[in-house]
C-alpha cells in the first residue's frame, strides 16, 4: 500500500506448501486484475484514434455482426422461438461497461450458462486449455446474448471479447498491444501472459474443506505462451507492477514524468456508469467504471467514495483511492471461494480505507 509517497509492503507465507518463502517480486496469476489494464489499453487506442467508444465492434469482430438475444434467460438456448435479433449493434463502450449482452446471467441455473461453459471453456484459469481467439469467437457467435446491448449488465465475457478486438485492431497479439500502450510506458516489466521464470511463480490452490487443493504448480499452465491471451483474466504480475499501474492512474495518467494516458481517459475509467444496486451478486451495491468497480456507497468498512479497482478470483485485489492518494494491492495464490479466503484481503482493504492509517 502507498499513500502520498509513503509505501508499506508486507510479505508472508510460502510460494508452495513446504517450499521457499514468498518474496516481494513473486509473480502472481492476477485473474480479473487484468481487466483495469485492458480498459486502460482500450482508452490508449481511443486516444490514438484507432477506434471510438461508440463504434460498432463488428468492424473488427464480424462474428458479432448479427447476434441473437434470448427472449427468456430461463428458456431453452436452441429454440428459435426464444431468440430475437439484437436491437442495435454492440459498441466498444458496451464491452467496457459489461453491457454488451454476453456473459453470466444472474440466474445461475439458466441453460445458457451450461452452454457458455461447454463452448468457451469458462472456469478455473487454465490458459493452455483455451482455444485460439478465432476459434473462441466462432464458438461465442453460437451462444445467444442474455440481454440486448445497453439493457443489462453481465459479467466477464465483455473483456474476453474486448481483448480479441484490441489485438485485431492493433494488427498483432494482445500481449504486444498491452506492452506498447500500458505495460512498457508504466514500467511493468514483470507483467505478461506467461513467464519462464519458474522460481518466482508460486503454486496456485483452491480450498477443499480444511485443505488446499493444488490447481496449478509453478511448472504448469503459465510457462509458455497461451493460445488465447485473455483480456479478462489472463495476466501475471507483481505487487510492484500493479502498484505502478495504480500510481499512474492516481497521477492522472502520468508515470515517471511520461504521459501514458490523458487525464480525461483516466477520469472516464474511474467514473461509474452502472449502479449495481444493493443486492447485485457481483457489484455488491457499487458502480462499474471501465475495468473496475467504483465505490458509490459506503456499505462495508473498506468502501471509500470514488475508490476504483477490482478483485481477482485467484486471490488478488487492487484499488486506487483518489480522495486520500492511496493505492492498495493484495496478491495471494488461493482462489477466492470461502470466507477464509476473503478475511485477510478484507482486513488489508479496510486498513487502506482508513485515512489515518
């Protein structure tokens, strides 16, 4: 955590059960902490006039030129009577705000959720098992949207789609495009979609009762380039790299005297466009900006009005608090599935929310 020039770093635990201790430069699978970085890269390409926020995405994603929408989310996915054409094209802004229509419905027993899992290999992050972007988009085109563009908020898939759009519009890989627009200019040298530095990569676990179950060892899924570079959750990073990203946002888009993003782009990222309401399963009463939530209510001890950031399902969190000049980063290697997995993170986030801490 840092606040107005003062930085505090704490390191605890081991990289692998029975193995070497954790270190400040440990490289973590950051999952959805990828999303704010993808959003920032999108704004960089908007500034370069590669596209505009309200441009239809079909120019780069022809697979989504004529999407279908479910009339009833609880109805069958393969029944033509339950499908209708989208009322308008999907735009870049729709993807940034998760309002495009593709994603996880609020009703977890909806048949479309099973189709998403089957077609797109959603679930615990195992990047080597994903199809190529072209194949992934071809599969996505077979899955109807759960709402019309702009008429709802559905989590996650918007940034997977956005990653493909960014790569295609830039004429290269998503990794190269992120390096050019955000990672390189911000000095995030340890952030990318894979690493061969096995000694700095911890094991990744999920909680199984009172035990930890190994999901991915250091020599596992992240040691070589993945077939699909996920803009929604595929990056590896370190606490110092993500902290540098947060400090860049806090400084209005400037890092080490170099402008990475315009102040207007940063403000746009950290503005709430969707109000989750008090009972939303993902936003927990907060708003959504570009790539992260925005605190618009003080419902929990860690909420600070205007705080921007997000959490990653692999056990990570990163937030920027403009009102106190604070950046807080939390990284672990245990998947967020139980109250025990949130306890330490929430303690740190609550501490960061206290302006006197």
